[in-house]
C-alpha cells in the first residue's frame, strides 16, 4: 500500500487533535494504510501536547511550528510549500484535513480509493450538511450563490481533500493559495474529482468561526476570481441597460454597487499578493520531529 502524508493545521486544538490521531490510526490499521502525519502548529497560544506513539501504520509524525498565526488556509499553503521542497525525499500524495473532528476521518478511505481509481489532480470532499448555527449556514449559502452567479463556480468543499504531489507546484507559487485553498484549487487545477460527506460536529469546544472571519474568507475567495467577475459584471450591466435604460434608478444602483465590489476585489487581491510576498520572505517555520 502506498504511503500518504496527512497535513493537519492546528490552532490550540490539541485535545481534538489527539482524538483525531487515534481515529486515523484505527482507519490505517483496518485498511492497511501507511501514513506520515504533518501537524502545522499555527502559532498556538496553548502548549502543544501530542499523546501518540509510532507504530507500523503511522510511520512518521512531525510538527511544523509557525512563528505567527496565519489561519488554517495560509497554514496549509506553508505546509504544501514545505512538502514541495521535501519532494525529492518524500513523494507522497497529501491528505489535508482539519483537526477539530468536523472532517470525518472515516472518509479518508473513500478519498484514497477514489484517488487510486480515477487518478485525478485532486479529490475534494463536498459537504452535504453543516453542523453550524443558522446564521452561518444562511450567509455561507448566500456567499456560494453569489459566487456562482458571477463566476459559474459553485464551491461546496473546504480543506478536506487529497491532492497529488505532482500537482502541488501548480498552486504553490500562486497567491491564490494564500487567499483561499478551495478557490486556488478551482482556479489552478483541471481534473477535480468530488465525493460527498456530512460535516461532523467538533469533538469538543466551540467553533472559531465568526462573522468577521466569514467575511474575510469570502472576500479572499472572490478576489481569486476577480478577472472573471469583472467580465461577468460588464455583461450583467449591459443586459440591465438594454432592459431598463440608462436613466433607471435600479440600473444606477446596480452599476455603482458592481463597480465598488470590483474595486474592492482588486484591493483584496493586491493586499493578498503583497502579504504573500512579504510572508514568503519573512515567515519562519521550524520542524519538530515527534518520531
């Protein structure tokens, strides 16, 4: 059985991580998988504690300690960059998942079997149901619908995925990945295979998602598709012009809103690229080998 690397960003969720590692080990044992695990410590404020020992199924466990808090999306970007540099030594394909238990570890088996059967660039896990508050589900659905209207992309997946090691280079040098992992996948990879799974509840603790984080994430996703959104916006404005005429208040309101939204998109993209370049130069990540 081919060895896979599992990359898991963590911010203070050490208890949940330990529960996840035990579940991953059981799945590996049951299916005769072999895993290397890379934990990305996103500058946690709680001392890291990993209660796990080496066995025949979990061959390697490392912690990549970041020197500043980046958020899970950018922590994944750092991890993929690190793994790309290690490609001469390690050519494993990479499973990416969150540590809190919302990404069901039992789905790893389906990810691997789908990947081996179809040989895509990446296999992503679309969420059939979310266990969050109503306001979050409503706003997130609204975000997905608006994104589809302006880009034609209906993105129902998050971090949980299995990406071919051969395709990391396609996304790692792009600021798209620094903006949002799912958007970077859609914008830079062609052969995307999808499977479905319910998003589970956290093992323990409360979700760190809030309105501000949701807005920032949504803004970064839209910024990745800025050029496509500009073209679509122009088309919609022309259509509305021919329907309503130039002296209609609805046309003016829509056009001005679209212009502001597109300017904001380019502003977010500019700041994201600037941040991407600065962090590439300044960010330091230290590897700690557990075994």
